[in-house]
């Protein structure tokens, strides 16, 4: 049996595809991000490393990792080790809060040794890192993906939003500016695995699309839709606004930033945060000019008679007293404070932390140039997504078995049936490889497209088999028969492509995946698998 | 199989005579089905002012999918009906285990209104873990719908182009295009009859149908017009054998998604449901409509 070049080509494609998909059997967790200047960072831990053990205990998956971290740091919040695949339980207890009061204000990078520092040995695939700290390492981890195939939002869980400016249509340039600012903002806030990109639709509308993989952060909605216009005013005069122009530095770690007190308030709890910022010299100058005009507060003589009002999106969030010594001074150091509330202390603490992070984020990134409107938001629970993925896998197996059975019942030939099965499988594998090559996230419609593409593939194979096997009054040579089969196959191919093409643009490309995988599938079919299959059939028929 | 065909030559002949006599009257069946379908869609449009019911992704509104937990959907519905008169609640059950998989709540309200009301009715809060929320603004959904409809028309036109370029003869090409039209109209009438609410993915499935269902028509036309040898009837019969096997395998690929597992994404199930309807319709449209037209055409052109 001589194997033709077309069959060799299929084999080469198949091998390349498997390499591309790169199935991985690596145990452990992968580091998704490392906070800059943290102990973990300084010791050399970096994004992309595989953690296999902690203090000698093997870590196989994310659950193992959190369990181990909770054992080693029973009192710490697991905030810094949150991951995209599941929600770590936040356990802030009473005693822990009092601890946070001191530890959160302590500079993580300072080597000022504390008596309760814990030795932590993190083993990665290549080396070992030893950390001395009283806090869990400032890294985020997640399960190691088992292959390079990425699933879309509806299968992995996460959130997707389409955003446009309120009462204004954006040009392509304006959208790309918006995308830049928004990505920056989401990064500063610390949301991992986020993609922000401009999209447009058939009628020329431009949108910004934001996708966050994994568990959905509840504050995503706020972060996107809030313009984040921050203004600090005294009376009607603006002292400074958010963004690099006025604010040169925002403290986010160390003793200049954190939650400093919690107390009971109106049947609930309230926690207060504060952090330091540095003003640019122009903003400091403004501060001096404006405070110079102020008098002394009559009831509280140590303060000036007007307060510094902080507005976020035109809403007053906090009013700060200004010490009388600051009158007319060109101070560049200012402490910003605020609070968070909740039913109990834990809730208030979390709320304050979120508020602080939000405020810090808008101070760093500045406000967005437009007021935004979310026109579409989908958030999919990762639990549901997982169930979907499993069921789709079952379904794919059932479809394979069903189609193979039908083919076998019709032709009663093991060789032909095997040929069809192998062709179907290789088509699916090559399509998946192409999808991962172009970094396409496979959502449910995309997978439907792959299955439909394989369906047309089988149809084409039936045409080839029936042409090749046709006897009786058919006097054509085998080559002619195959040629006539390929006329049908090519016409069907162009028909599918023609029918799916409009989906690339309609509806802001949200159904592009369906069209894309179908077109990839049928293209691989006519270019690679069908020619190989026809040669295979020739071999079988000649036997 | 092939040997079988040779021995039953006599039998084949009588079948052939039968087809020669009846192929024209057979054409009436699909034409009647088509007229009924079109009339029903027209009636549906007159009643509902739309040719298909649409879900929140195409009309604007919110869909909340709640996972797990045994929820009394009837009680939930009556509780929320006063506040959200257009609320639709569906329950998805796993056929294998009979266990409830999820509950879908749909309304034209925004998530800010629907979510708190749902949480109150359920007695627990909805998080990213136990629920999914999809919201589409009403102006966006309107433009999505009209764009997908335009895409459907463009797709149909492109398909017609490819057919004309491939066959370059008027009547056979029109026969294929007519069959493809039927493959869209008949499923649409069925969907309207059952009151199924179509999502964006569902309309995408109609586009796919345009490309997918005409494969058998292309096969038939190629075999009837381009292949030499054998009688016209035997060529049509050969195409019929190949084509039905194609349709059967295609149905085997799309049907399990609603018989075996139900916990699948809604978009996924809808795509497959519409493809299945289209493939069924295509059996009539290809082997009654298209085959009769081709036979008629070949007889008049004396293509034997």
C-alpha cells in the first residue's frame, strides 16, 4: 500500500496541530500575576511559573494551593491569592482585623523583620524560592490549562460588556483611546485576564468590548460605567483632579495606605481607609492660592472654615477638614480618606477595601473622556460554564459514535468506516489547532460551528465514497469519478462560505465565532482532509 | 448494495415507471407545504407584528439563569408577574437524571430592577457563582436584529450567486434557490407555530442552513445534468440514495443535542434545533421539489 503525498500532508498537519494544541499534563498551579515590589517579586517569582509545592507539600491544583495557604496563614485574608478559576473564601475575623490594622499599614517591601514572619518555600518546576513574610505572597494563581485551546465566556464563565458613549457616537480613534484608558484602569484595579478591544458593526457603530475570564468581579459594572471623574474642590474652586497631570503618586501599599479603623455605626459597621497622594507643583500652587483666601473655622479653631470636598462623578464622597497650618502652603503631600459600610465588620472591611481601590484607580488613571453607557452585558457563572463544557464533550462523543454507526450500517465496510472516523477526528483536531493558533476563544456557537463543519465534512466523504463505488452503467475511470465528486464538494464549500460571511460583521461580531469555525472547518476539509480521504478511498477500492 | 441493485432490475423498472408518471403531481405537495408555511408566517406577522418571536438578546432586556437549587417556577412567576408583566420563566431539566439544571428568567426590565426582585422572591442573593446574567439594551438589540436580518438576505443572495456561477443554467439554478428558500420558510413557520423565542444565535443558524441544506440539491443537480451514463431516473435515484444518507448523518450530528443532554447553552441548542428543522424540510424540498423540476427540465431538454 503506497501512501500518497496527500495522505502524508494530512499526517503532517495532524502532527503539527497536536503540537500547536500542546496538551499539558503538568501538575500544579500557574502564576497569573505578581505584585511589583512585593516580597514574592523581589525573591524572583514571576508570571507564568508553575508552582508544584509549598513547604514541601505537593500542590496539584488550585484547591490544594488555597488549602495550603490557609493552613500557613490562617489569619490572613486570602485576597492576594485570589484566582480566576474559583472564588477563595475570604475569612476576616475579629482578631484578624486588629492584625490587619497593623500589618496592612506596614510596608511589605521593608525588610524590617517582624517576630511573626513565616518561612515559606515555594517550589516551581525549575527552582525553589524562600520567602520570609507575615503575609501570603502577593501573587495570583490559577489551574494550569490542560491545553492551548481557550474556551469562550459562555463556557469558562466570566463577563463581557459592550460599551458606548452616552448620547454620542464614537469614531474609531475615540474608541481606541477609550480602550487604552479602560485597559489601564482595569489593570490598576487588579482584574486579571481581561481583554478590552474596539469592535464595530454593520451600520458602522463603534463599541468597546470588555471581556473578563473566570469568576466575575462584582465591581466590573462600576469600573466600566463610571466615568471616574475625580475632583477635589474647596467651595467652587477645583484644587486638583484625577490623573497624571495633577497627581504624581498614589500610595497603595505600605504604611501610607490601608484601613485604619472600624466601628459600629447605625446598627451596622463602618470601616475607614486612608492613603497618601503627591500633588504636582501646579496643583500644590493652586492649593496654596485657594486656601490663602480661607478663614479659621469658628467652632473648630484648629481647622480652616471650608472643607476639601472630594467628588466622584459629581457626587460628594467625602469632606475633609483642612488643618489651619495648611493655609496658603504649597503642600504636595495630601492624605485622602474615605469609608465603607456593611452589616458586619467583615462586610464593612471589604466595602472599604473596594472603595479605596476604586478611588486609587481613578486617581491614577484619571477620568474617561466620555460618560459611558453599557449597552450589553453578559456575565456567565463559571459553574454553569463547567457543566456546559462537560455536556458538549459528551455530545461530541455521541455525535462521533452515531455518525460512525450510520456509515458502517450503510457501507458494511470496516476500512471505509475507519477512514471516515479518522478523517472526522483529524478535521476536528486541525480546526481546534487553527482556533488556538489565532487565539480564538471557543464559545458555544463556535463549537456548534465545529460540529456543523464536521457534519458537512461527512457529507462530502459520502459523496466521494458513492462516486468511487458507483458501478453498473457508469463507465468512467476512478479518477473521473473522484473529479466529479470534487465538483460537488467545491460548490458546497463555496456555498457554506458565502452563507456564513455576513456574520463576520453583523451584530458587532458577537457571532463571528460561529462563522469563523465553520469556515475554518470546511476550508481544512477541502484543502487537506478531503484530498487525503479521496486517496484513501482509491486505495481501499483498488484493494 | 450494488449487487442488490442489479438483481432487482425488474423492480427498479416499475419504480421508474411510477416516477415518470407521478413526478409532476408530486411537485404539488411541497408547493402546498410552502404556501401553508408562508400563509402562517403572514398570519403570525399580522397578529404579532413580527415574523418571529425574539428573546431578550434581540428585543432588549435581561435574562437571568439560576443554577442549581429546586425552584418553584410557578410560585416565582406569580410573585413577579405584577412587577414584570412580560416575565417569562423556563426550567431546564436534565433528561437523564430528571434533576432540574437551571431556571431562566427573562424580562424586558434592566438587571438593576430584575435582580433585586428575584433575590427577594428567592430569598437568597444571586452571585457570579450561582447565576448568569445577560443584558442587552433595547436600541442595540433592535440594531442587532435588523443587522442579522440584512445578513440573512446578503447570505441568500451570495448563495444564489454561487449556484448560478456553478451551474450556469437558469432553471436548475432557480430550482436550487427555490429549495433553499423552502428550507428557511418551513422551519420558520414551525418555530412561529410553537412560539419559540429566537436568539441572535438562532438567526445565525438560519444563515448556516442556507449553506448547509443546499448540499443535497447541488448533488442532485450535478448527478442529473453532468454525469454521463445510466438513465436519468437511475441517476436521480443514485443521488437520492447518497443524499438521504447525507441528511441522515447530518441529523445524527444535530439531534442528540436535544434528546440526550439538556444542560447545554441555549445558543447551542437553538442552533442545532433550527438546523434539524431545516434538514427535515430539505428532504421534501430536494427530493420532491427540486427533483421534480430537474426531471421536468431534463425531459424537455431531452437529457436522458
